[in-house]
């Protein structure tokens, strides 16, 4: 008995040891695979974010900055004349921008303001935060899909989105604007998904606030909000009934209203201006819908944004191969660009995934069907809005459906992966490897197209409104602080303001933009032809938004004037894009031909001043002068500093002024701190409301040596009120009759 007991006990101990060993081995194996899976996911995440950052950051300043990309920067110059701004308020002595346009808020302006303060105003400060918004979008979209579908679907979505050329360059260039809007979409969606999971009202409030911010940022964000609400009601109604209490509903509605409160305030004070002037395509639905179809197709396959920036087909790789490239990264990008890919096949893969999801859903073989339907409803509702909106005509509109196409593709292939698990039949067993090959092929084509974008930036620097010639124009403008730049066409004002930090004198004109007959355009153009010291900036005819250059040249000839082409700025392909013209008065033109010194300065362009201020007078040059009771006090003074390149032996000053009264007024002139002369100015009959109320007074005051000089003008006594328009400093005597005739 004892022997049998010992044998049984030994057998039991041996079996227990074997079970324990197997359990230990299994645990080790599970830990190994868990670590392997964790390592693989880490590598995939590193690849996705790395490839996005690589293509976003390389050649960051290329192409050139575009007007719509910098529309938000007008808000940073809210106190600068000429900065296009729809609505601003005054708070603590500062102008606070609230609306850039009637449907675009100043949210980006307010976010970028501290960035500009720390990093200065330049292309990097403009684009780097926009790229960061893309990183935020990728992260939150990944987290959303991982929670709602699967880890594999989330990685596929992330990979497709991070390499998608339309997403990368819409965020980087952000002319829609797109970057901030997409990150608000991603973050709000994540918060609402977490709210459904945890029933934490704080998450609902935060998500609702971000949705409100999105609508304030740009009103078309409402397309996403409507699609999101429709998807939640259709797919998560049971959860909504239990979680959306009256208290939660009121709190979320309040948070949403706070988020878009500036937009609400604007429409209450401006009679619902946001919603005026926008039509639908229903009256002529055939052609607009066909156009929207091609717009979706070209946005998804990467062609649309490329065409906007380079004004050429993505498939035209010949010009990309002609220019030599000096080794390194350029060689690698050129090699990728030269591969025979005309576009990505994302649209075809989206259609295939849709078919797969429909078939599996019909046979009830689709796991997480509710989540797939949730994303599909958002995609469909947003696409319907884009198709019906009259103004939705660019890739920055169609990209509003992102990332739903990538999520639906990921959902379809994730379902195929699951269908191929533990299958013995050969066709089904091939589903997994074939699916991976198809996804890898799509990623490869997207990376090739991304490389073609960067290569085109290296060669062309952007074309038209995207040309990097804008940097040369801004540099030239900054080097001429004494000149006023009259922007005769739309498309370069915001860039010049930002790239020069608002230090240049620039004035946007609307001569051609307002339309009308030739007589009406002539009436609007004439004042700009008689502004001494001004340079007229035109786009070359091929790039004009509102054609004016030809009309300007004809007008100058008709009026007997002469337009001098001061400088031409060209794209990298040699094609002219900007022309700078000057129209000097008849008298000064002859004067300059004799090689004599001549200097012009607007009086309102002072170096320093006491008393008075900028005054707007219709008869003044450019409609502006130094006035507002300047000269009322004896302490009033204005100084002008300028540089003289050579000695002027017989310097003369000619001052254009206006004041009302019957008696003469006296002003003292100081040159470099020393008294030079007393100017006795006769009355002109008015303060400059019309041309006839201005007079030009001149006198000589001796020699001036080369170098920097300072003129100071001050009243000889109190009560000498006068408006000053501009002055000439010249060598010898000018023909005043000719000068005044030109005015």
C-alpha cells in the first residue's frame, strides 16, 4: 500500500511540474509576442509620423507664401492701414481681430500671434505650426480608429493619411485654411468617442467647445458637425439616450456657443452676413456635380493640390528630370520622382473597400459594422454638402471629408484580414498577404507622389501666386522704406506685410477689382498716377487676377505721361511675375534726365513728430497728409531723416501745403539741428479737401554734404495750423509750373 501511494504521489508531482513548466513557457511566449507586437506597433508609428514630418519639413519655405495662406496674418496687422480685415474690436487701446472674412474667423490669428512674437514673422513661423497641427490630427485620428475599429485598422489609417499628398501639403501650405480645422475635427471626435465610452460630461463639454471653435475658425466646419450629429444619432442612439441628460445637453450647448461666440456676435451685429451670398448648385446640377466628382477624384489621387501650386500635370515628369541635382537628398527625390506613376490609386481602393464592406455587411460577416457605418455617414453627409455648395470649388473644400476615405479603406482591409484568419481554403488564406501587398503598393505610390511635390518645389519654387519670387519682392520693398508700394492687383499684399513685419508702406488698390466701364476704371486709376515716390506693383498678364497692366500702359500714353519700368521679378523658370512701375511727373522726369539730385518724401512719412497726426484729405497725394491741427502749438514739430549719396551744392526745398485763412503763416526750417531759414507760407483757401486748395512753395538754402541729414519744421509761433502733403529736395530750381500742372 505504501509503495502504491508513493508511486501515485510521484506521478502527481511530476504532472504538476509539467503543467507548471508548460504554463511558464506559455507565459514567456505570450510576453515575447506581446513585446514583439508592441515593438512592431512602435516601428509603424515611428514610420508614419516620420514620413509625414519628412515631406512636410523638407524645403519648408517652398513654394512661396501665398495670399490666402497668409490671410490670417492681416489680423496681426489690425492697426495697419490697408490690412484686409472684416471685423475687429478695440480693447485696452488695442485692435483685436475677430473676423478675417464674413465666414472665416480670426482664431488662427490669435493662436499664431505669440508664435510671431517669439519667432518673428517668416515662412518657418507660418508653416511649422501648421505642420504641427497635422501631427495632432494624425495622433487623434489614430486613437479614434483604434478605439472604434481595431489596432490594425488604426495603423492602416495612420499610414494612409500620413503619406497622402493632399493631406500633407494642404496642412503645410494651409491656404484653405485646413490644418487647424482638421486638428479641431480630430480632437473633438476623440473627446466625443471617449464620452460615449466613459459617460464623463467633462469630455462632452470639451468636445462641444472644440466643435464651436471649428465653426468659428471657418463656417464650412458646420458640414462636419452636421455629419457627426447624423452619425451619432443613427449609430449610437442607445448610448445617447442614457448619457445625454438635460444637464449634459445644456452644458454642451453652452460650451459650443462659447466656442463660436465671436461668429455669433458678428452675425448679430452685422445682420447675418455670414450666410448671405452663398448659393446651391441645384438649379444647374449636372455640370457642377460632374465637376465635384472630378475634384474629389483628383484630391484623393494627389493631383489637385499639385496642379494648384505648379500649374502643370502631376504626370508631366519631364521638367523634373531636366535640371541637374547635386547629390544627396535631391538625387534621392529625383529618382523617386522619375518612377512612372501618374497618380495614386486611392480612389480605386476606396471603391474596392466600399464593395467589400457592403458584401460583408450584407452577409453579416462584418465585425464592428456600427463603427464602419458611423464613419460612412460622416463621409456621405460632408460630401453632399460639398457637392451642393456653389463656392466649394477647390481641393481645400473636398479635403473636408478626410480622414473618412482612409478609415473606410482601413475598415475594408481589416475585415479582409479577419476573414482570412484560420482559413484552410487557399483563396481565403491568400486574403491576408494580398491585402498587405495592396496597402503597401498604395503607400508606395503616395510616397512617390510626395517626392514629386518636393522635387517640383526645388525646381520651380511654385508658380503664379505660389512663386517664391515673392521673397525677392518683399526684400526689395524692405530695402526701399522711402517708397510707397501701390498693389494694383490682388494676391501679394498679405505676404509683403508679413515678410516685412509691416514696416513698408503698401496700399492695396481696387482699380480693376471693382469692375465697371473703362471711364470708371480710369477715374479710379488717375489718382495713383500722380503720387510722387510711389511704385506701382503689377502681376504679369499671365498671372493677373484682375487684368489691369495693359489698361495702365494705354492710360499713361493717353495722358501724355511716361511709365518707367523700375524692376522685373521672375519665377525660377524665367517667366516674369511682378512688374514695378513708376510714373514720375513731367517736370521731374526731365530734371532726372539731367543727372541732378532729386528726393521726394510724403509729409505723413515722418521720422518723428510732436502734435497733429495723420489726416485724410481728398486733394492730398494718396489722400493723406500731416494735419489734425498740426502747428496749433509752438512746440509742434516734424522731422525727416534721409541720406544723401553725394554733395549737393545748391539744395532747394519745395513744400506742398494747405491752410485756410487770409494771412501768411511762418515756419522755421532747421537742417541737422541748425536754423536754416524762415518759410513764409501764403494762405491756400482751404485745408486740402480739393486739388485747388494745395500750393507748392520753394526756396533754396545752400549746400548739403554727403551722408545722413535731418530736416525739422516747426511753427514760428502758436496758432500756425497747416496741413503738409509732401516735399521735394532737389539740386537747383524746379519748374513749378510743370509740377503743379501734373497735379
